[in-house]
DNA sequence: CTGGATCCTTTCAGATACTG
DNA sequence: CAGTATCTGAAAGGATCCAG
C-alpha cells in the first residue's frame, strides 16, 4: 500500500522533508550537468564553475546515496571516476531542467524587481 | 544589452546565482501553497506545517523582493495581510509543482536507496 | 586525478520574548 | 493577527594540506 500523499498532516511534512534533500542549488546544478552524459569529477567541477571541491564531493555522495547518480571507478593510474545519472536521476531531469530554465528566463525580471524593491526601501 | 545566456562562463554562474535564490525548500513550499490562491500569514504557517514564523516571514520578504509574491495589507484591527502570487509567481508554479510532485512520487525509492547505501557502508 | 581530513568563517534556522 | 528583535546552536561552504 502506498502512503497517502494527500493526507493533510504527514503528506506536507513528507514533501518538506524530500524538498529539503533535493532543493538546493548544487544538487540541481549537478543533475543538470549530468544530463549531457557521464562526466568525471574535474569535468563537473569545471563545467559548474564556482563549486568548491568539498561541496562537489559531498553533494555527489549524497546524490549517490539517494540513488540519483552512479559512481563508476576505473582503477587505473591515475584512477578514473565517472558519474552518471541513474534511471531515477534521468527521470528527475525534466523537472530540474524546467526549474533551471525558468530561472534563466526570468533572471532579469527578478533582478529588476529587486532593484525596485530596494529603491523603495531606500536601502 | 542583455547578458549572454549561452556564454560558457558567465551563463553558468548566472544559473548558479538564480538557483541559489529560488532553490530552497521554504521558497518552493510557499510558492506551492499559494498556488491554491491568496493566503494569510498564519494560514500559510499552518498549511506548511513545520516552518517557524521567522523563516516564513523572512522567506516571504525575499519572495516579495524578487517579484514572485505580493503582500496586501488591509489596515483593520487586527490587521489583515494577504499573500498571493504575481504573474511571475504563477509562471513559476508549473516547474515548482513538477519538482515537488517528482519528489513525492519518488520519496520511497530514495528512502530505500538510502537504506541500502547505509547498509553497505555498515553505518 | 580523485578525493578525504581539518580548520575556520559565514549563513541558516529554531526558540523565545516582545510590539502595534 | 502579523510580525520584529535577539540569542544561540547547527549546518553550509571555502581554503589548505595531504593521500592513494
């Protein structure tokens, strides 16, 4: 039996918990980057641009734990590690890309709104 | 002149910046709740369930600043304050709901993956 | 090349108390 | 009812050094 998603109490807390896991910028950016195909650690680091190695490795670990990505190690010297989306991760791509694209489309609008808001409140 | 969204460097930093603004659970939960129509402060607080009044008021302020919601005050006693989505906010609803629904649909899958992962790593 | 371990600073977020 | 102010602990995040 499935849990009741429409329950007014536990359902909301559940959404809250799950969004707490996936709704952060590093997670969304990584899933987005891996949409193009498997990538290695430093390729991800370079393509995302402003992520520290610590945040990248810790976020990747969490994503692997949640079954969203797979970590493939080829034990050569130097070792090669490739990250790719699982079926679950690929299923996640559509909503993630939709949100990211929305953000890009409306970036200027939001910036303008911020400027007006800050102006009104003589910041 | 518009910024170049397709530039490989600044474009990525721009996505990163915008996702840093909107990709957090309180923002998504509030936008989701306001999808049903305008709501008042304590109604939001009750419906979201586990949000503190501090986080609610500060997140609402940020959302108003970014032009995603509107704050309407009716100066009665006691005062009535109603929050509602702007056109921008309504446009944001689709991607937000898509991500939230994905999270709910796959909550159990992610939980199971976590359990297996933690088991393998004898946590 | 792919990280782990550590240190340090900043930000987030809850609890509590108070105001118009 | 709808918040603000303050205090405090937890978590995020960067910098640096080190290792397989």
